[in-house]
């Protein structure tokens, strides 16, 4: 073959085609891939992450994000656990302060008061310190908070569907003395007002009459023993005019029934006084009815220990704007934990010349008798408030009657310290009969025993602090004109009630309802990264009522002896709850340690998936740089190859 044809065939070979520069394209493709690898490697090295976008590792990204969610959840759970530990330490610290010095000092005083080298007057002075210690305990319990959460004043949470059980009473003694008012004395006896006649009298601890005293021209409605061993009385001088500033009289007796002073309510027409009490500062407070601009309004007056009138308050619809024409009256008054007072009665707001129905009425005063707020509870008919008892949370429980225009039922309701109604319950009765709850006292177990007339029978009902009726007892006697006026809780665990037919001392017992469960409020701490990882912390109640020491009375030796076991039980209760909080704290610290380990290990696992191995990536970068440089060189060679074809064309 001659040389011309051999060259032709060589030119027809693939390596000499130039329609597409395949060699250069291959080199360029390799160069682009190497440059992309360099870019990815630089991104990983600069971010520290192996996976920067989902395309880097789709499966790895999904696993990593799930792990990251767990890691952040674990970190928050650790903080939750630390907050829980702080909460528990706050609660335990409050309990520790209640225990020492308060409970220990109470026990010391109780041992002292049990010694017969002291007189009852000495014990009365000791009791004053006891009352201050109890106020201090309640103050700690009511103000121990963490982030606004009350830790030591939580009421028991009880099933709301509670069916009352039948209670039983056993009578210890009776006194055939119809009584309007009855109150306890420091020697274990009682003073009251006999009806008819409205004469003061005294009974010993077994119901025997000690003395009875008539007061000329006076109807007495209230009597209490004073802190100095004497008596304070409240009555109406029926020799005075109906609208007189001397009609209501407050009388002070010494222990021998000698009158020390007498004072009338001045500065206002005083119509009727219903109750007088001695306050913690030695003053006396009178509650009743006075004449306002138009007719009757609620009257409260304060006297010092010498009978000097210090302040007076008239409140009611006559003081409203526009002026009303209603009728207001206070039946009773109590001192509240903050040093103020709560007056209980009824109010009808009469506007534009039209009467409205009466409502159960509660008015809160400060220590100077400035009205702070008032609350009215009622229905379509005339309602009434009779008695109240202060609760350790600063509120009060009030009893009375409730008329819905078809029937009148017994009424009981709870107010908080601002006058808001927390719960309200009615004791229904037959339409043909009128029912009312007229007395209340606290029981040893922290519940409340309430007395009144229901369906023409005397009735005792037991309520828990949430307003559930736990038990009731129907007693013989009672009618539309009868009334159960007072219930007194005695130091020996018995109770005494006075009625318009006599006085009875009794013990009460009742079984628990099997469907009723009591638990304190529970806080659930989220101590894990997933749903259900909770730790339950039960709060408690360290107020004196819950500890069973609210009623301890060291003014007698017998009362002091009974108080020792109560205080011992309270100390054991507080110790038990402190131990419970200590166990909570230890458990949470273990949980926190486990969470820390869990977070460390999970973070390491996530890092292996998500984070870049710097040394390995640097090795790859070096490799990609070398390959990129080689690709650039080969691209240059590939671009030189077509130059050979140009030589053939010359």
C-alpha cells in the first residue's frame, strides 16, 4: 500500500476526529468533579459538619435531627430537674423553719403550762405566745412559694361526688337551759345567754349552773370571757329610745361579776347589737345594726380595753349611691389572720323605692374598721348569713340560709382573702319546711362541724375544707321557731352545742366514705426528653389546721396536757414530710446525673453521624487538590492534541 492511502486510513481513525474534542471533554468533566469535591471538602472543614445539606447524607440527616431533638430535650429536662430540686429545697426549708423553732418552742411551752406551779393567769399569758407562734406557722405555710406556686398550704383534693355517711353522737351531759349565745371559758366551762329573759349565766365543764345574773333594763345578746379572767357583754338598753346612741351597751365585768365600765355606741343611732368579741390586741368589737341615712345599716364599733370608743363603721344600702332604702344587719363578727375583721349578716339593696331580696352578706374590714370589700351570696328569696369561721389561708367559711323562692335551704360557702366565693353548697330541704345553718366550728381532723335546723330537726353536718358533706346526724327536736345557736370544740375532743331548747355536750363519730379519696396536690416534673418521663412531687399542708394544732389551748393544765400529744404528732408529721422531700431530692439528683450521662453519650453518637473527621477530610482535600491539578494538566494536554491535525493540513 502506498504511503498516500496509509495516511488516509490514519486520518479516518478515531484519535484524529475533531468534530467533538472527546479527550478534552473527559478531562474537563474530571476537573469539574474534582473541583466539586474540593468545594464540598472545604465546606465540611469550614463548618465542622459532615452533613451540611440533606444531599450530603439523606439517611444520616434524618437520624441526626432525631438525635438532636433528643439532645435538646435532655438538656431542658436537666434544667427542669434542677428547678424541681430547688422547689423541693424551698419546701423542705419552710418545713424546717416550722419545725425549729416554732413547733419545738410550742412543745416547750406546753410542758411549761402542764406544771401546776403556774396559775391559769400565767397560762393565759403563755397562750398569747402560743397564738403568735401559730400565726407564725401559718405565715410560713402561706408564704412559702416557688415561682408563685404555694408549697405548704395545699388543701386535700377530694372526690367531688361524695355521698354523706350517717354519723353518730353519744351524749355526755345535757343542761336544760335554752341559750341564745354560748362560748368557752378558760377553766373548761361555758358562759351564755339564757332565753327567755336574756340573762347571762355560767356553767362548769359538766354543765352545772355556776351563776346566773340579770341586768336591769337590759336584754343581753352576747357574752365572752375576756383575757383578764373577766367578761365582756353586749346588750340593748330597752329604757333608751329606739333611735338612741346609747341603746347598744357594751359592759365589762371582772371575774367576780363586778361592773368595771359600760359604754354606748356614740356618734350613730344604735339600734341593736348582736355580738361582741375580744381581739388579739385586747380591744373589743361590736357588730349589729345602726341607723343610716334612711333605715338600718350594718354597724361595727371598736372599743379599747378601757371602754373608749375608737372607731365606728356604718355600711349598707343607705350609704350607696344612689341612696338605697334597704335593711342591713350584722349577726356576728370574727377576727381574721391579718388583724382585720369579717362581719356576717344580711343585706337588701333597695333602690328606686323598690325592695330587693336579702342576701347573705360578708364585709371585710381592716384593723381600723375601714371597709375593704363586701360579698353577697343569695338567690331569689331572702337569704341570711349567721356565723363564720376564719380559715388558715386568710379566707372564711360562712353558714346561713338560702331561699330560691320555692324553699329555704341551709347555706355554706367559702370566701378567699379577697372575698371571692371559692365554693358554695346548699343543704336542701322539703319545700314545706324552712332550713338554716346557724353555727360552725373546726374539728380536730381539720374538717368542720356545722349545725342548724333541716326539715324541722336539729342537724349536724360535717364538711371537709372543699365543701363536701362527709357525714350528717339528725337529732330529735327542732322546729320552725327553734335554732341551734352555737357549736363549741372542747379540748377533750368533745363538742357542745346550744339551742333554744337546751345545751348538749357530745362526742361525734363517723366512718369514711369508701369512694372518697384524699390526696394533696401533685406537681409533675418533666424529667425526660419524651412524653411520660414525669416525676410526681406531692405538695403538703403545713398550716396549723392540717397539723392538728390550730385549737391547742394552754390556758388550763388539762388543755396543756392534751396539747403535748398533738404537738408531738405535728412534729412527727413535719419530720415525715421533710424526709419525703429529702427522698424526692435524692431521686431527682440521680435522675439529673443519668440525664447528663445520657446527653453526653447521645451527643457523641450524633457527632459521629453529623460532624466531620477533620484529619480524614484534610487528607481528602489534599487528594482532591492533586487530582484537580492533574485534571487541569490533562485538560491542557487534551487541548493540545488537535494541533496535530493542523500539521496534516499544511
